[in-house]
C-alpha cells in the first residue's frame, strides 16, 4: 500500500487486519452455505428460495473479494487455507444437512444476523479513522441488512402458505 494511504489510517493496522481476515473467513463460509443450500433445497416455494439463496451466494463471494482487496492494500495476507476459515470465522458454518427450505432459511437468517453484528462493529471501529475501510464495510453492511430482510420476507410467505394449507 502507498505510504500516504497507510499514514491516514488512524488505527492499529495489525489489529484491523486480524478483524478483516475474520470477516473474510466468514464470507467464504457464508458463500458456501448459501451455494450448497441452493443446490439441495426442497419443499414449498422451492424456486423462489433457490433464486434468493443463489443471489445471496454471489453477494457473499463479492464481499470476500471486497474484503480481500482491502487486506492486500493494507499490506496484510488473506487467510490462505480453506481449513482455517472455520478457525478465523466469527459466525461459523451451519451445514445445510436438512434440505427443508424452512430450515435453510432459518440457518441463513442466523448467519445474516451475525454478519450484521460483525460489520456494525467494524463500522464503529473505522468511523473517522479509516474512511476507505469504512466505505467498504458500509456497502457490505447494507447488503447484509437486505439479505436478512429478504429471508425474513420469504419466511413470512412460507409460514402464511403453510398455515393456509393446514386449515
Ligand atoms: Fe457477506
Ligand atoms: Fe449476507
Ligand atoms: Mg436478496
């Protein structure tokens, strides 16, 4: 990274890099959880659920890209081994072993809620300290908030449908 670009970061860069690497590991695991969930999904409104999970998988991979570019720019090294993702991750990985759409949505809502917390903390840490990281984190947070909203809307539609069908 350029010397002036580094100089304007009013934070401990080593600590920031650790947090960015944790978020980076989260994004890969979120990507894979959505990607595989979209392949195995079964149940009512399957098509709509698959479309949403597939779109979110693409978003999570884009987030991994955004975070890794900033890690490299700051002079850091992105987590290089997939087997370390779970170790670094904040939000972990919830395997889509049950293909039921309701279960998948529930697991992914939990993941999004964790991600929202992670990016809110990074936003609070970088505000007025590191505008470049702040801007990246803000864009990702906006996506995660939308992801949670989309999944909860799907969950409501599904519940409504199941309620009506049991009458
Ligand atoms: Fe993400
Ligand atoms: Fe997300
Ligand atoms: Mg969506």
